[in-house]
């Protein structure tokens, strides 16, 4: 019968209750999503408000050779080695190992890897200590940028915040590049490139698996894993990286096994410091530049710096050397050795002797001869006197105090005779020589600013760079252009210094000079020189492509007894060419207009040297009217006018006012029959066609 009074009744649902419940859940979800969005927005605001440390990292100033190889680097302001290294300049194997070992989800996370953080927290709880930090590479970069610690929670939170902000402002490659620059490797080494150069002696472009693993391992504990101080710990850490690399499939087990056998380097290697003097000049010229690209060739520079050290070894503690190599076609300097060692010692190695003004000795003589050939004063086969002479108050002497008499100009230059070159300088004028030097780009220095004849023998201050530039002009066919040492520098067009013929003639003469004992017999055109008191020894030479200059002496200018250019500098010159290339480039052929004849076939004026003034003066053995002297008044005797000739070669012809009076007379005295009184011009002509005259008044 229906239900009793105490029977259970079904719950009553108020109308619309289900809708209200659903509405409450919807409101709760909405509020939850709103709170999440609010948290997200606040997180975004928090991240965006992060004050980041400077993201531009100071890197070492670098000086590179013509191929981009490192010649020299300078430490950054705090004395650390930190060299620029974009990710595409490091071995990809290293990058794969680094990401596999340090942060395998580096390319995917936003700066903080939640999985790594949770894993690190669980490991810490389970082990009762921190087992792994959960730091991503981005977090490590944040720590390195701020040089903050890793042990405190506040520090870790700061790293997370900075890491999240970095990921929003930089690309993954930019973050990776910051790590490559800042990762610590012990001592004053920062960055992968500095570590690779210091520990392996090479750029990180190509690394062995063992080398790559070591570079991954060291930054985790840079001071305790320094290979130069704790090779065993470094090796153990390296091996753990190798094991992880095998697990991650970065390398196979066979490669890892071979890497385990590779020895860990126990010493740091010095950073490259090649061409230090020129590197300093480049940095000082453009102090804001981080990279300087020079025309030098690193391999050649290395060889010639070693040669410089060999050249002074065993020759006392003060002897110094400088070597300069250039491609004379382009004017580019390929090697510049300013001293035997860049150090403060008795040699004064910090002084760049390629730029120091010194006396060139006889090395200016080729320029004098080239100018003389151009001026029509001579030819390689022209005869010139090598006899004692005075030039006003100047009385030069030959180096050996001997005199060879009359010799060819070719021999005079090859034997480096002093008297002939002074004669040519007098004929040219010292100002002409100085003008040519300046046109060649040289900066000659001479006492009192009054050049004299002594400049031809070294009485002027020039640099090794000046002299190499001069010889490069001769080797280039007489066209001068500045030497350049900065790659891609704008070099002005050359200008003609001497004619192509004169340049070739001088080069041909110098190429005929015998090489020093023990040197290969070749056609190297070269000249040696020794300054007064043996203070400077020089040797400069060129072939068809290159020019090399060598200077030896003491940086303080004191004499070096027994140091002559031919004995000490010339052997170094020939060794420098041997280290430059296996064989010389041939000298160019003679220009078409070159006069290639013997002395006997030369035009009469070129057979024997006569200065410009000599063209208007009688030679020493030329005929002269001894009586009556010029300007005299003489009495006409019944037998005629008495005349006498000195010098010359018989027979003689006498003329009065151009009319022959006596012809073919062998005697030196005669009586001339004259038509009358008054002024008369007497002339005498000898058998060689030389003449003399005297104008007298007859009464």
C-alpha cells in the first residue's frame, strides 16, 4: 500500500540545481584559467623586467696573416686570454659532445629545462646531497655573464631568471657563442679557442674526440681539472665525457676506445707572438679594431724569425738582426722581423730595427749608377777612373785603401769602389740623389740638412724598410710604390724613378756578383754594405718576384768589429731566399732599347766617363797652348810669332783666326808667320782631334 511513514524518500532536486553546479564549475575553471593567465602574464612581466648584464663580451685583439691565421693575440683588460669564436669555427664534434653532456634539450627548452630541474631535485632528496645541478647551457651562460656562484638557491633562481630572459633576446647560436667565449678553462684561459690554442697548440676547427671531450670536461671544475696541474683528474673527467658521448651516439665505442689512449697534455703552450713589432704598429694605428689582417705569411714569418735567432747565436749578447721580405710586384710585405727576439735584453729586442734610421754604407750605390745611366753619364761598359782624387776639401778613399786604375762601371759597382761612385754623385749633384730617394718613398736624414758627396758612401740615415722599398723599385723596372703591410690597403699607383733600361742594367750588374762562400750559385741580384766603423752590415737582394733586406749591427749604434756586410749579412740574405722558396724566379729580359755592346762599340761619349763640367774642360793629357798664354800681349819677331804646345799627341796643326798656318808639325815649338798686328786667336789641334786655343794681342 504505498509507502509507510518511515519509508526512505528519494532526494529532491531543486529545479535548476544541475545548471547551477555546472555554472559553478565553469566559474571555477574560468577563475583558474584567469589566475594561470595572470601568473603567466606576471611571469612574462617578471622575465621582461630582468636587468641583464652586458651581453657584449670583450675578446682579445687579434693580428692575422694574409690567410687568416693567427700571428699574435693580446689579452683582454683583466689579463685573460679570451679569443672570439663563432660556433661555425669550432669542430662540430665538440658542439655535439657539449650538448649531449651538458644540455641535451638545449635546442628545445626556453632557458630552463623543467625535466632537468625535477630530476635534480629528486636526486638531491634521494641522495641527501646535490648530485646534479639541473643547469642548462643558458643558465651556465647567465652565471658566467654575472660571475655568480652556483651553490645558493637565490643564485640558482637568479640564473633561471636571466636564462629565461636571455632566451627571449638572443638566438640559440648567440647563447652558444657566449658560452664558447666565457667557459673557464683554468688560470687566465677563458673560452674554447683560448683553451684549444693553449693546451693543443691549434685552432679548434679540427679536434680529436679526446681533445673535444677534454674541452667539455674542464669548465665543470676548471681549477681542479687543469691538465697542466692535475692531468689525472682531467683525464678522468675527459673519460666520463667520452662514455656519455658513446651513450648518446655522438661517437662509437671504437672511437672512444682510441680516445682513451690519447695522452692528456701536461703543459700549456705559449700563444702565438709572431711579428710582434709589426703587430704592435697595426694595433697602435687602429686601436679600436679587434682584428687586424696583415699581408704577412705566417709560415714564412716563423721560418725567418728562427733564422734571425740563428744568425746572432754565438755572436755576442748585443748583435742584432732585422729581416724584411716583400713581393716587389705588389709591394706587399710577406715577413717582417724587427729583432732576433722581442724581449728586453742587451740586444734591445723591443726596438724594431726595420724602422730604425741607420747608415746604409754602400747599398745606395746602385741608385747612383741607375741615375747616372739615365743621365747619359755612363753605361755598364763605360770606363771610369779608380784613382786617388779630391773633391774640394773632400778626399774619399776606397774601403781597402787600394786603387784599380781605369775600370768598367760594371766592375766599379760589383767591386763597390768608392772613388767612381763619388765621381758620379758629383756629376749628378747630391741634391739629385736626395730627390730620387724621396721620390722612392724614402725619408733620408742627413746632418745639417745639407747633403754632400758622402751620402753616396752611406753618409745619410735610412731605414731597412726604406732600402727594401728602393730595391723593390729597381726590381720592378724602375717604378716605385710604397710597401704595404695591411691587407687590402689602398696603395697608390707607382711612379717612375729611373728608366726600365737603367733599372735592368743595374739589376744585371748586381746579378753578376759572386755569392758568398757556401751559398748556391744563382742569379740573385744583391748588394752588400758596411757603414763607417762597422756599425751596420747590410745585404739586400732581389730576383724576378721578391726582394729581401737584411741588416745586422747593434741597436745602440756602437761598432761591431769585423762585422762586414759581405761576411755576416750576405749569408743571411741567401738563407732567407732559401727559406722563402726552393728556387729563384728568373730576372726579366733586357728591354728592347737596351744597348748591349762592348766598350769599343759604344758611342764615343760613352766610352769613358767625363763629368758634365769636364765636357768644357780639357782632359789631363789634352793639348794646351803654353805660349803665348791667353790674354797676353806679344811682340811679332821677324821670323814670326813663337808658339809652344804642351800635352796632346803629335803631329800638331796650328791655326791663326781659323786659318791653318802649320800642318803636321811634330815639334812642340814653332814660329808662326802672321799677316800683321792686332788681336789674333791661336788654335792648336793634336792627332786625336783635341784642341786648345789662346787669344793674344800682337804688336
